C-alpha cells in the first residue's frame, strides 16, 4: 500500500463550539470549515496542522456512530485516516492479507474524498480510514 | 501558540511485535527505531508517515500508564503530540488561559525531544503532548 501522509485525525467531542474554541484559542489553529455529514449523523469542524487535518465530530443523534462512541468511551480520538494512492487496489490487497474491511468499496466522505474504513479488530484497536482524493 | 505539525500519534498496543507487523505488512510503513523509555515503563516502535510519526507503545509493566490505559479502554490511540516552537513559553501561555498541565516544565521524552503533557480534562478528552526539538 502506498501511504503518503496522515490525512486527518477524527476526534469525537460532545460540544463542537466548545471544542472549536479550545483548538483556536489554546492551540492557535484556525477552523477553516464546518460541515454536516448527514448519513454519518455528525457535524464536523476542520483545522489544518501541517499536512494533517483535525476533524472534530459532534453527533447530531445519540444513536449515530459518534453518539454511541462517546457513550461507551467518552470524548477523545475516534479514528485515524491515512492518505493512500489507489484506494480500491489497496482495499483488495489488504483484504487478501486477511484484514477485515468495514467498507469493501470506497464511498464518499467529508470534503468529497473517497474513503473506506478498516475494522479495528484487524488494526490493533485503531479505527482506521483510508482516503483518496477523487 | 505556534504549532507547526503533528509530531506523533501515540498508540497503545498489547503486543509490539504483532502491531509492528500490521504497520509494516499491511500499511507498508517502515519501523525505523525501537526504544525503551524506562521511566514511562514502555517499549516503543516508530514509523514515519509524511511529517508525522506513529509511536506504538507496549507496556513493560501492568502498573505503568500504558498498561493501565489498555486495562481501562483497550488498545487504541493514546495521545496526540503537536510540534511547537517555544515550548516553555507555550506552557506558560496556556496555563494562564486556564489549561491544566500535567507537566508544568518540559521534560525529556522519546528521541530526546523536550515534551510536556496537557491534562485531558482541559483538552476535550484528548491526552495532548507538546514537543520541541532541543
């Protein structure tokens, strides 16, 4: 697999406005976009740090994936996303090596990227996303 | 605060050899160093991905911070480390803004960096480290 960099780090937060204030006022980062991803039941805020984005995720529904994550584990880092070249080929390659895929085919994620998630049981507990610009 | 990039992402794993195999064989990254940090009771393995390191952490003692983390939350992402310029000044600045610091003064971390941790209660649940090259 050809991984170039960490595309983003997804962080589950209870209150998006309060979290944005922390990343802006304390860490000095700039929120450049806020986007609702309806099928994931989240509202997201993005910050750029070098090559990598911080993606804050507030659930819009307690039954959504982020709502359930926070109920179970509390606020914190939710997933890690790598930028890859040739996403479909990468998925086929790692599935043949025994990795359990959540998404066998790429689908559309935030910011129009093609994305796919790997199952944490195959990744030492880290919910892992692979991304590629269309 | 002047944050340039994400210096590393710390990931707690139960079995360092098994996790190294995943990052090498599945994600195609190269482990460039293995280091024991005795005062943190961990054995670490490092991978470079673009600007950012993946730091795998296996506890050498169930009573160490990583051993306790895995017991409580399971394997997964443990902390997020930002590279900053002027670490001591950054700590003073954010403490004056009400952030609770775990380390009020920089101390030595892995790879000889000067590091300090912020308390997750001030950072929306993300154990956050600031790093600076000496």
